[in-house]
C-alpha cells in the first residue's frame, strides 16, 4: 500500500544511468532509502533531481516491501530553505548525524518535527544553539537523555559544586582528587542550572555555557557514532582553518 507522507532529503547519489539513490527522513517511515528512476529526465516544471534537494519540505509516495523503496511521487508544498556558508554546513551536519545514528524505519515523529524546527532556526538564530538543541533531542529520542536536574547519584544539582560529565552516568561531583577530566568535561553547577533553564526555554546562554554544552553534546554524540568523526564536522574544520590562513 502506498501512502503520501512528509519527508526531507538527507543525502543522495547517482544511481545507474539516470537515477538517484536518496536517503529520506520521512514522518511515517523514519530514515529510509529509495530509488528514483529517471531523476535527471527533464519534465514540465523541471527534473526530479532539481526537486529532491536537502532542506526542502516534501510530500513523497514510496512503494515496495523491501528495505530499499521506489519513489512513486514527490511534490514540494512550500519553498525550501536556502542555506549558505556556515549555516549550510550546519544543516549538512544535522543530515549526516541522522544518517549515521538513526536505525532504518525507526518511526520518530517528535524528532521529525524537531528536525524541521532546527532547519528553520538555523536561518533565524545566529550561532550554534539550534545544533545543540537538536543534538539533545536526538539523544533523548535514542535513549540517551541528559538529566540537567539531578547528579549521577540522584541528588539535585547544586550551584556551589563542580561536576564532571560521564556519558554513561551523567554529572558526577568533582572531588579534590579530580585534577583533570579528559575532554575538558568539568562544568560548574551554576552553569548546569542555567543549561536546564535554557533547555526549558527560560534562559539564554553565555559563551562559556554554550562552550560547555558543546563539549557535553560532542562527547554524547561521539558515543552514538562509535567515536567515528563526522565528515561534515571535519570538512568544516578544514574550511575554517583555510579561512584563517587566507586572512
């Protein structure tokens, strides 16, 4: 049975002489792959290849019982988001993150909505906050929710304490024996309290708090990916280093 559903393009590559192999994030199917035959064939209104672009909200119809579907219909009900520069790299990072971490056909409607909000926020909000919020939402959906309220021992986070973050446990009080934590994952209790308020959309983050949040989510995402670096992150580092050298 074929049903039409909202979807986003996560990635695509050429398939055969005139086709595409597209990785979708769909509302009712989750992450799934589909063959698009005749994608480059010109039709009235343009080719399918011109329509199947990242960051463009789509309605698609897929057919097939196997793991690899066939695209039967696609339309764009609204204009897609035009991303460029660092914002484009951030969007591509989110796409690769989903491809690398989501099991196929794991239906996650809340995460689907979060992805749409993240793409929209990338254009509206400068900085990395949309990335960090989406990473946290992804972690929560996959069973790695970070508890900003309680320490690993189950006690409320206290502003006067310093904590270190363990991906398998959460925030642990740093005693006098803790001199250095790998990855710089020492965080002041006051920062954690404000991170909780930010997560609940009740506060803004300082640069120090945003840096601490990035270290925490990076460690957690690394656990999801088995420690393998994401290509977009490494590519973005190279671009920024080249920009520094050029200037």
